[in-house]
């Protein structure tokens, strides 16, 4: 009887005595091997040459920075910015340290300058959606200007600051501008942390908030400086809306709502739309499709490099797909169509949209608010809160 298993083939070639190494030949081979290994191995040579190679590269970099002033200036700016961001040090903090070194900080003048932000922060200019104004600092006053709003995780905050040209080339009239944050659950009303500096060159600065809190723009010139500026601020969503033609008004069930008699929570938002309405990618990434569970026809969109390391977006209850699992997609591509598959078959067609990070689900609503739109600065010095 033959076995179903295939036996491995054996080498039937006979080994002759002449093929076997003799003890003497083994000794000769070992001696030759020892003789051949006497010179320094190549890896050891490379290890000894590495410090010299690194030293040469460092010397070349220093030479480039010495003979290229523009590169040297860029390197200095990068190093200074990196250090300040790492240790949450603002240019205003550095100026305060200079006043302390000069022995001015404890004087009446220095104390008034140091407390100017606290005075302005007690009654800041507040706004909910957008804000624009023109401001002036005159030399014979010591003050700061503060503009404040409350942001939720996922909102985009935009600021554009433009100062007038200095009256003279050599005057000391620096304007220190910073964005600061205070956590919503903080018990200390003065627990403001530096988020980033704010250039006064008219460029739009934009960032997405990674936590709930109060955010403010702080403007303060150095002592005896004359400064005029325009500033515009706005807040809004950071993602495009995932259902074509829909908006925030079409969200019918919010994040955290009880489900199944309170045994679980709603980890997303429900966006109601007609069956067959296209749903689109909110970011570049890779997709994985599925057809089971409470989500019915669903798509996972993973952002980040090759779909790794970024947030994951969940599209559930789809009527049908427009992508294949494993495909790469770009922002705005159609992933599928609104339906009511899964546990939504008794409800009107809608998209369940969720956002998941490494720390779990987060509320998508702030991400999906209308985009930020900066207001025009008024022609007169009048605040324009909206």
C-alpha cells in the first residue's frame, strides 16, 4: 500500500574514503584559516574609520555654515524655534528675562509691563466664530491686548496678524505675539501654556486643536514701542464633510448617545441623507471594506503614511461600495453610498461616521463644522466680533 505522504528524497550517492577529510588535512585547513584571519577584519577597520568620517562631515557642515550666511541664519532660526517649542518658551519670556538681567523687571515700570497680560486677560476680546480688529500701542502706555475663544478638539484655528512697518529702521519696537491655551478642566484661571509664536507678517497661521480648552492670542510690544497692527481670527472644522451635499444640520444623532438600553455609547455621529448619496474620503489613506456586524456594509479609512500612524475613519450602514478593500484613496474620492444596512435597517438611510485615534473614539462633530473663514479687518479701529 502506498502512503499519501510524499517521503523526502534521500541522497544515494555513496561517500568514499577519498571524499572524507583526513585528520591531517583538517589540521592543515585550520592552520590556513588561522593564517588567513591574522590581518585586521574589514568590519573592525570600518568601525575605526567611522569617528573620522563623522568628524569630517561635521567639519564640512561647519564650513558651509561659516561661508554661507543665509544657511547659518536659517540654522540659527531653526535651532531657536525648536528649543522654544520644546520648552514652551515664548519670545515675550525671553524679553522678560532681558529685563530681569538689566535690573528693570522689579522696577515699577518693569512690574507694570510684566502684569500687562494679566490685566488684559481679565477682560479679553471674546469671539465665537470669527473676529477682526485694528489695534494700536502708543509709547507712553504699557499694555497688552488679548483675544480669546473656546475650542474643541478637532477644530481648526486660523490667525492672520499684520503689523505696520516701523517708523524708523533702528527703533526698538518689537511686537511679541503668542497663542496660548488653558485646559477646560483647569482650576487655575492663570494656567496659560504657550502653544506657538505668531509672526506679524500677514501670513495665515493655522493649526488643529488636539484638546478642548480656552485659546487666546496675546499681543504685547516691548517697553516704549509704537506699534499698529491688523489681526483676524476664525475657528471652524478641520475635515471636509463626508456626505456629498450634506452639512452639520443633517447630523441627527450625536456622539455619546446611549445605545441598546444604555449598555453602550454611540461612538460617532449619524448623518441623514437620501439612499445612494455618495460618501467621500475625508483624508488620503488606505481603505478596508467589510459587510458584517452592526455596521453592515462599512469602510475603514486609515490615514497617515501608507495608512499607518494616523487617525482611522469609520463609515457604516452603506448601501454599496465604490472602492475595493486595500485600495489607496485620495481626499474627496467616493467610497460608497448612503444606506441603512446592519442594525440600521429599521431607520431612515444615514451614514454613521466615526473617528478613532490610538486613545479611542473622539467626537467627530467639531471636525465637521463649517470651515474657518477670516473676516475682513475694518477700516477703522472698531472691533468686529461675529
